[in-house]
C-alpha cells in the first residue's frame, strides 16, 4: 500500500514453534497492520508494542502503515480494498463500530459488521466521569445526578469531539438517568481536559491516565469509572455500579480486525501471537501506566464483545441523531 507512513519492527532470528508438526510458523509474506491514527497516539502505542513482540516471536517484522483522517474511516475504507492475502490486518477502535451511522449514507465507505472479522483485543481504556468541583458541588455520582436534575439549565459536559465515544457516553448517561446535559465538544482529549480545568465545562468523560494529576491536586474530582472493575491508576474511585448506576460501561478499546475472507489459519495464528504478546511483562507494564487493561480472551469472546459494541453504540448514535461530514 503506497502512500502510507511506515515503521518496521525487526524481529529476532529465532522462530516460535506452534506444534512439532510445524517448525516454521512464519507467514509467507510481509505482515502489515493498518493503524488509523498518527504516531504517538494510544492506538499507535499499543500497535507498536504488540507488533514488536510478535515480530520477535515470528522472526519476521510487522509493518505499521498509518493512515489518519476522518476518525479512522479513511483507513477502514482502504482496508476493505486491501488484497485478500491473509497478511493485512487493521487496528480498529470503538468509534469505527458506529461510523456507518454518524457519517452520511455511503460516507464511511464500509460496514463494520459486514466487512470485518474480530481477531483479538489489544487494550481497553475505560472512561471516568470527572467534574470541576468549583462549578459542581458534588462528592459522588448520586450527588452529581441530583444536582443535574435540579439545575435550572442543563449541566455542560465536555467531550473530545462530535461523534466520539466520550460524546456517546453523555447520551448513554442521559438514556440511563433521563437527565439532559449540554454537550460541549472540544478538539481532542487535551483540549477537553484544559477546558474542564479552566471551568469552561462542568463535567466530562475522560481516560483515567489523563486526569490523574488534576484529580490528585484537587482541580478535578473523579466520581465513577465506567467499567466492571476499579481502575489501577484511580483505585480509590468507585465503578458506576458501586456508585449506584448498574451496568454502565464505556471504554475506548483497540483491537485487531481482519477482512471477512481471511482464512481461519491466519486468524488463529495472529490471535495466538497477540495473546502471547499481551502476557509479556513489558506490555503489561506499559498498559498499566496508561490505565489500559489487558484482556486475554478467545476469538469467539472478542467477536461477541465487538458485536455487542456495534449494536449498542449504533443504537445510541441513531437515537442522538449524530451526523458528521
């Protein structure tokens, strides 16, 4: 694929043995992962680390092809046109599961459920609801919801952009509580965090690692983590379930997808290699520093999770009538 920015990870010379009958498990051609985000983004970080480990295990480099723009839909559209050779995969994320809804008809250029098959999760970053205590006087989630219900005007809740998962998290909270909020979009997580600290918005859904310092110095207050388990970097913050709102889960997840026509042997080989990489100490340490979770699971379990995400966020996006150019 010409035109992509490339980085190659050189693998070691020792090959992993999958079974005694197959001593050489190296793919016959170059492996490529398409990443729809720029270098140094979360998606790129996770892809780099796992690709490095896999390259060392397989004795063959994985090429990272970056294609940014349009919330990842450009890369996903190009991926659908890739050669069906069992050697090209894509790093997908939550936002692509409902892209066909929020872009004009045909604008996304792909159908997530129709065109792709799930291979393996890479990382999940749960979102945490934080408030600026100088604007909203609430010590916990229930006090926040009570304040929002009684407010004369809807509380302003920021997101990192129209149609992002933090935007849809606001709509999910409205659906679950029947409380209206005023959505305030910002161009990215950093801008959203700056605005929240500067009192331009009262609350926001953000990744835990991005708010750790602001929570520690009292500029922000973390109310609840949208996950089953508490977060490692904000361990003192309850989950939504613990705070009184059951089954409220929102995460920015990243995972490897393949084209539907990819052979089962290629899918199994890539899944096994990723699972092995996720168990390495280096990957676990890096994920922990970024508040990401390592999820070891079968391809069937990951596919079930992806299908549930497509169904849930497509419904939320349709109900909110979110449309992007």
